[in-house]
């Protein structure tokens, strides 16, 4: 904060809090590594071409389908759900292995 | 023995896993190979400062990005299935698979997501050197993340470096390096990645050829063909070398799979290598060599080279290569146990485990004696090694004998897939040499026949790559873990309708998404470098 005070940013701290204050500092001093990383991702997504946005949409649909529907509805961890203890699981799997 | 298991459940579970794995594999090899081709192209841009190389790099990076996005999360389905459909198997291997798959997940996430972002968003925002480093790290990272799943798969083909804990009924890793650096794991990683590079090279050459046919993007096409042909040529040579090494390893650790790949039914000295042939009725081909030492092979119209299989497998022209019948009926002269004997030993191992659990439950003093079996390396190597065979046991000797052919994989599918994969491998070798010759002679655009051949080689590269996995996985049947666990033992006892529904849902949804995504990639190819 000493650096920010020197630059005259202490007023912003009281107005918007440290985060906004720091972001403003970063924005005006573009050499900051953190700003560069945030800027890289933010600009990348902002100026993404249409086909890339469609791809992201497909990825999101795919993930929702898998994690929001398939996994909760069909893909339960069978042994964890059906049996309470490891010993019960052991008995079950041994029974399955030796009876088939 | 099979009365209480719904066999349609096993087959639906197999189909579901096979379809999702093959779908996942449509995207992985291109990611693995194209990432390196892009890295080479960008290196040329940075070294020469030629803006055209930058444009070429950005163009292929775009196709790489689309392929990567299409493939995202398709592998996760397989992990869902482990816990739900293959829970018995997951329990058995939990300790072996846990560490490699966790490392893969973390590595893939951090390396790929970080450096891919720099690759796509970082043009003109980071220095040329930093961008190039990110591109190389993306290539290296994506290839390294494939290491772990391939190590896990290799362990299933050749279980090593572990100890079976009878209290928890699961395998525990005792030697990480034995798992990580087994010959099977090294061969599998090298052969899989090298063959993926071939696919990527064919993809680049095929699309570039399309541009030359259409008289568009000529500089991009010629430069891309040059890079991809050199890369592909090196990859195909390494693929042949690693394939040869891998086949010799398979002959040692999965001899039944090896015999199925080669269509080798009857053992012989100076065994011939079958180059081509048609597999006829195999039912009558399984005959005890003691009854008929030279039965008629069911592989018809075959073209073969005498002695070559022996030479390639053992480096000796006259060595004896056992056939499927040797493994079924045994061959005392060559120290091969019969399948019947393995079934009896596997049954003994299963009974010992059951007796141990019973003794533990009753707090019986025999528990210590029984536990000692699972610490006796000799008993483990002679009896527990065949644990999975016990599933085929029947107290009726005639029925037990009838069960022995159940350890044979579907011969036709394995034989044809293997021969197709090898034949296509040699076709790609020829293609790379020819394309390289014409590109250096600067006569490429006039070779329309070769340009069309390159274009139509793109689907062949995918067929070849998938065929390799069919050989690997179908050839291992009926095992999920070689000799230790069958598919029937591995599968969770669910309703077969539940598996059928998920299988069909995946099929429908992913086919729709695949069509949408292929349209995007075709549109981008059609646009060419306009956007770059």
C-alpha cells in the first residue's frame, strides 16, 4: 500500500476498497504481471471469433450434459453408494469374482 | 458358473466402453501430433522472421484449437464408467491406477490450459520467444499427459510391480518404476505417440493437398507438406521400430493375443509370417496337437513368408513359435501350461482367497496359514498368477474342457485389424517419401493422383489408429487385466437396460455434437488463411 499511497491511490482505497484500487493501479501501470495475465485472458475471450464462441458453447453444453445430467442420473459410484464400509465392499467384490 | 450373470450386461458394458474410448481417440492423436508440427512451424517463424510462417502457424493452430475443443472432456466419460460399470475392476486396481490418473489430471489441466491460453491469446501480447516456449510446452505437456493413461493401460496388459493384499482384495503398487518403465509401458507410449504423429502428418498433408487441387493457399500447402512429410517420415520409421519391439513383448506377455494377431493356430519351427489371408471357421481349428499335430489352418488364401515370424519374434529363423493350440492344450516340450491347468490353478487361488476371508470372519487360526500363501512369491507366480482363469472352472471335467476356448479373443477382428494397421503404416511410409520427393522437386501441384491419394489418406489414418486400439483391446479379451481378471468379473451387476440407455444417449448426443464440430472445422479449412 505504500507504493499506492505514493502514487496517490489511497483515496480510491476508501471509495472502492483494495481490489478495485489495485486493479486501477494495474490498469494504469501495465507492466504488472498479474494485470498482463488478466488482460491476456480477458482480451482473448472478448475478441474471440464467432466460430470459437460456438465451440465454447458446444463445450459448455457437453459439460452440462455430462456433469449435470449423465453423472447424477446414471453414473454413481456403485461400491460407495451400495456399501457403507470397506469390509462390505471387499466381501462384495470377492463374491462377484469367485462366483462368475 | 455364469448362471447369475447377465451376459448382455457384459457386452453392453464392453460396447459402451469401446464406443466412448474410440470416440475419445478420434481427437487425441491429432492433438498429440499437430501440437509438434505447429511448434516446428513457429520455430521457423521465430528463426527466419518470415511473416508467412507466422500465418501458416496460426492457420494450423486454429485447426488444432477446434480439434482440442471438440475432444475436451470426452475422456472423462471413461472415468465415469470405471466407478459405475466397472466397479469390481476399479476396486481391484484402485491403488495402481489412482496415482497415475491423478498426476495426469493435474498435469493436463495446468500445463495445457495455461500454455494453450498463451498460444491462442498471446500473439502480439507476449514476446516471440515466450510465445514459442508456450507452444512447445503445450506440445510436450499434451504428450506427457498421455503417458499416465498409457502406463495404466500397459499395466492391464502386463500386470507387474504390485502385490495383492488379500485383506483389502486389491492390488497395491510395490515398485513404481516396474510399473512405469515396464517394456510394455515404454513400447505402448512410444508406439501410440509415434503413430499419432503419423495421423497428424497425414492430416496436414491431406488438407494441404486439397488446397493444391483447388489451386489455393499454394505457399501454405507446399510448406506444410514439407514439414509434415519430414515429421511423418521420421514418425513412421519410429512407429515401425516400436511396433516391432511391441509385438515381441506381446509374444512374451500376451502370447494368445500375439497368435491371434498373426493368425497362428498351430505351433511350428520356422513359422511363416502371414501377410494376407481370410479367416474362415475357427471353431474346428482348435485341436489338441497330441491328436493332430498339423491341422488345416482356418486362414485361407494366405500369402506368407516362410520362417519370417520366427525370425522377427526371436531373431532365429528356425525357432519354435507356439500357436493357439499350444496355449489351449499345453506343450510340455516347450514348457507351456494348458488352459485347463491354468483354470484349475486359478480356481485354487480363488478358493484360497475365499477360505482366508472365511477364516478371518470366524477368527480361525488357519487365517495365518492362508495369509502366508499370499506372501509366498512361488505360490503367487505359479498359482495366483492365473486368478482370473478360475472363472472358467467347472467341477464337471467335460464342461471345464469345453470352457478352455473362452480365453481366445475374436480371431477375425484382431487378425484383420492388425493386418490393416500394418498395411496402412507402410502406405503412409510410401506417401511421405513420395510427397517429400515432389515437394523438393517443386512438382507437387502437377501430381493430381498423389494429391487425391493424400486427401483420401486422412480417413485411412484414423482407421489405422483405431485399428491399433482394436488389436490392443479386443486382442486382450476376455481379460481386463491379463490372466488376473476377466470382463465378466470386472463388470458391475447393473441392469443391462441402464447401460443400454446411457450407451444410446452418448451415441446420439455425441454424434450430433461431432457433426456440428466437423462442420466448423470444414468451414475453417474452406476459409483458409483469411482470418489470420
